[in-house]
C-alpha cells in the first residue's frame, strides 16, 4: 500500500535513507517536509514494513522527484514503479528528476516509464555527471 509518510514513520525513513547515503539525515530535513504542502512524501508499506519511499517537491505545474529509495531486500518487486505511478496521479504537467549517468538500474526504471533525458549536469554527484529527465503528463 502506498500512503503518506507521517511523523511516526520518520525514524524508519531516516534509517532506510542512511542505507542510500550515510549523510541522509543531514541532506533531508524530513520533519519540516511532513506537513509542508510543497513536499510529497509517500512510502510503500506491506505487512507493516516500509519497503520504500519517495520524496518530491511540488513546483507549480511540475513535481521534482528528489529521491526514490527501495530497500535492497525488496528490489525487483515493482515498488519503485508503483511509487512513480502514484506521483503521476497528481494533476501536474510533468515530473522532473536528476539521476547519475552511472546508475543503470534507475536509468532503466525511468526509461521504462517514458522519462526522457533533457540535459546533463556536469559533475553533479561528487564529480559524476547526472541526467536531468522529464516525463510529460499533459
């Protein structure tokens, strides 16, 4: 089930986020995002276990995906695809994101969901280039 992240989930989300990047708590101030209408924070929960989450920023007609993370134990089960599909239900015109040019699994996911590369940001991730990708919804 996909649902909105609430304050009771923050410790779990921080712990999952640290698997993605040990600096995650310093990069994302989740407490300030929970009730902020400019942020979308949702998780995929099954059998009482949060298996993945998405953090996005609503910017007028666009939603910028800041992070999608699925715990390594639950990958290849369509969870990231379900989180993306849930974001696409919003009445926005497009979704934007950045992804490392070296992150093949993420690139494959986004291409599968019809995201298109629109530009490259040089040395965006610690010296590694990133693609800016967009999906038009309207």
